[in-house]
C-alpha cells in the first residue's frame, strides 16, 4: 500500500530521465506526476461507467501560489470523487469550466486589448490608435463576438462617427478598424474582413491651413485659457514649427544648452534634428509644472507616459477661439501650426533652405545632391530664424505688423550701428 505523501517527501523526490508517478496513500487515485524536467502536477485516476478515467487537477505548488499544494490537491480530488459517487463525471464539469473561460474570448473588447499588446504597443502612434478604438468601437461593439460584425455594422458606425466627430475622424477610424480586423483574419478568428471595400465616409482635400494674425492672437489666448500641459505644448508647436509628437514626447535629457536634440527614433524621417529654442520657448518650458517621471518626460500627467490625445484639447482651443471671435472660424488642426510657422518665416524673409532646416524637411531644396553633399547644419541660421519668428509672434500678440516692426528694428540698428 502506498504511503501518504507529505510536503517533505514531495520535496525529496528527484526527477529522472523518465516520467514518474507517486500515488498518495491517503486519497485513493490521487497521484503526483513528476516530469524529467522536474515539473510536478496532480492527477486523479477513477472509474466511471466501467472505464478508468484520468482527471488532471493542476500544477503542484508547495504554497498554492502558482498551483495546488498537497492539501489543496487532496481537497480537489475528494470533490471529484464525491461527484463520481453521485453518478457525475468530474471531467464534464472541467470541460464546462473551460468552455466558460473560453466563452467571450472573441469579444471585440478583449481582442482589442490583445491587438494593442501584440501590435499597437510597438508603434509610436499606438496609443492614439487605441484611444480612437476605445472611444468609438468599444462602446458600439465591445460586448459582441467579432464574428458577428458585418460590413453593414462598419458602415453604420462610420456614419455615426462622421456626424458626431467629423469625416476625417471617421476616415481614420475606418483605417484602424480595417487593420484590427486584418489582425483577426490573420489569426483565423474571422473568415472575412468586414471593413474590406468600405469607402471612406468623407472626401479629404490635402490642404495646408495658415492661421491669420487675428487667429494667432485668438489661439494664444485660448492656450492661456487651456493651461497645462496642452496650453504650453500648443504654444511650442507654433513657436518651433515641429511635429506634435516631437514636442509632446520630449524628455529633459533631450534639452541641452537651449537646444532640443531629437534623436533619429523621434523624427518622422529618421534623421536626428536639433531645434534651437527661442527665449520665448525656453520661458514656456521653464513654466511647465513637472510631474516626476523616471523616463524624464517633460509633459506627462502619469509620470510613466507622455501626454497623448490631441483631439479634445484641440476642440477646446477651437471653441475658445470661436467664442472670442464671435463667429465660426475656419477649421484648423495641430499640423497647421507647423505650416503657420513656415509661412511666417517666409513672410519675414528667411531663406527657404533655412526654413526647411528648421522643419527638418528632406525634400525641396534640401533633397537630392544638396542633401548628400551639403553638411552644413544651419545651427546658427535656425536659431536666428526661430528667434525672429518668436519676436514676430510677440508683435502679432501686441497687435502690430511683424514685417513692419522687423524693418523698423533693422533701421534702428543701422542708425545706432
């Protein structure tokens, strides 16, 4: 007769090159299975309907933290034996338990979580994509099995989003839904991508928007009303002409001696880029209330990740501007601040090549043979240009003509020079 297992006797078991079974002398049919790797698990052997059956109980763990202790295994085995005595097969209960766990694993909300972990987390824009899916897709479909989503569901959702949030947002959402459904298709969760062939809800025109002097004044006042962190971020977007991610995701270590040093992984064209910070830009950064961040993010509310999600603050700024103007202004987006900066530099007479250097463009006059052989980084020219633009913005806020003021200051300098 087998002896009753004890924690001590289990701890003394040494694995061999063959699978071992150690029966427990206290509970009939309970065995401890020892693999050559040293892994241990519990199983119960019993008879049901005249046949010998085996029920896997779980992994062995001395303290039941990551599995079943000896006591927990005995309790579970006794429960199973009681089921057998009642004429019930405990394997069926386990199968039903497994089915219950699997039920719902293909729900849209659960799959979006998996999509984020396996795909979106590797993208710079992954957080924004997840936010868009969370805002529009999860409330509409989160509880549904992904196999039930049809083309008509996609069309209906996009039409609703277009009415509430605009056609551009609906277009972006369609692209993200198509990608998510393609991810499901590749994993054989669905047989067809319901977003395939669905047309964009809105026609987009590629057009850059330049804020007028009046709009710059309204914009700046709206940023003051917005406060931190987005008020400061939007001001810096206008003053530096950089992309929103390059400003919003900046870290303290990237700012040295009045220059924002952007490494290759932080720029769209994968080219390292130095952005001289004007005195006005440095003053804005000095006024930012820092949240402790191990990663050193300048703009963060959690301390763990940089701020993200520009839609709501952009809408708030637009609302403030429209209210102050007393009318509905032409729609603008964060990228238009970059265009406004570039146009402002041209208006002030800054050479195109310097403007392209400020914006880190690789096309136009900076492309081709020039980009290969012209190694001059325009550091001083970029600093002068951005200081000139910061002064122009200050003139605009004061209600002055920045071009006329530039000429006046140059004339005064010559007279006193």
